[in-house]
C-alpha cells in the first residue's frame, strides 16, 4: 500500500511534534566529564607530539 502526500505530511508532522515534546537531550555530569576527558586526550597527544618532534630536531 502506498501513502498519499497528505498522509506522509501528517505522519512527518506527528513525528516532529512527538520528538520535540518527548525527547530532550540533557547534558549531565557524566557527559561533561567525557567531553573534558576527550579534550584533554587531544591536548596531551598534541603536546607529546610537539615534544617528540622538538627533541628529535635537537638530536639532528
């Protein structure tokens, strides 16, 4: 069975309204800690890479 354009529009609108009224993303404490840990991981990796390249340049 195929849907008409009106049925599609109605179903899409219903889905959007349901998503807007029921599903709210809340960034809790655990999520904030994960974001901070990820950022710190990238910073430590970048600093380690810089130290490794600078120490190699001094040895040459």
